[in-house]
């Protein structure tokens, strides 16, 4: 990705603000309260995709689609992820594909370069000033 002054661009500031909110949802332990986490995810998915720059738009769309597919499967067990794993062990398969991993890698790289977001293990921090 070429060097950019994206953090000063108004559209990119909007993207970075939404990406920061989105990353805070993404790092939560989904087993704690899956229904609430999925609801928070759903509330930001459309604004996040709408603000996503073309360079990572397809990657963000893939990640959102995979999470929404997991949510649909989780609804069938009333968000009981242990029951889901037993009744539909393939529900997590999309998250283990090379395409998913590559998409997340490109999103993380963009977020790091353009927004100052740094993924560290299971936490994400922002150095972007709001």
C-alpha cells in the first residue's frame, strides 16, 4: 500500500472512527454474551462497510458476511455457542480459511497504516486523535 496522508482526509477520519469502534467489538469474547456482541456488530456493520475505502472494501465485506453467517447459525441455538458447535461444527469453518485470514491481514495492515490502530494479540488500541 503506498504511503498516504489518509489520516488528514475527512473520509478517512470517518472510516478510522468507525474502524476503531468496530475493532472494539471484534476483540470482545463472544462466548461471554454472544447475542449482545452480535447486536453491537450488526449496528456498526453497515456504517463500517459504507465508510470502508476501496482498497479493503472486499475484505471488509467478506469478514462481515462471515460473521453474519455465524450469527444466523447462532440464532438457531438461541446464541448457545456450545450447542452450535455440537449441532453445526462447520459454522466456524469460514474463519479458518486462507481467504478470511488474508482479508483480516489486509484490514489490519490498512488500519495500522491509515488509522494508527494496532492489533496486539486479542486487543486493539488506537493512536488516532478524535
